[in-house]
């Protein structure tokens, strides 16, 4: 699976510069899904994997009482 930020890179910098907080973006696709091409597509299985990764990421951010660390 390939990780990328797409066109959000500039906006991500603004979060730090203006709000003083870091922002994270996770993108999910496989190399053959032809990122931003005319025949781009996205597998449902990639969507499911992305959902699981987001859930695991948020769980790692939380402490044992469910609050953000």
C-alpha cells in the first residue's frame, strides 16, 4: 500500500503555521490504481484497510481511559 498526501500538503502546513498544531493525513491506494489518472480507481478492499489503519492510529493516540495523550 502506498501512502501519500495528495494536494493537501500546503493546507497541512497552514495548520502548524496558523493554529500551532500538527496535522496528519493518511492516503491509501495501490500502485496499479493509477493515482490521479483519467482511469483512476480505488478498490473497496483498500477502503477497508484504510478504515482499519485509521482506527488503529486513533487507538494509539488515546490513553487507557480513551482520552487523547
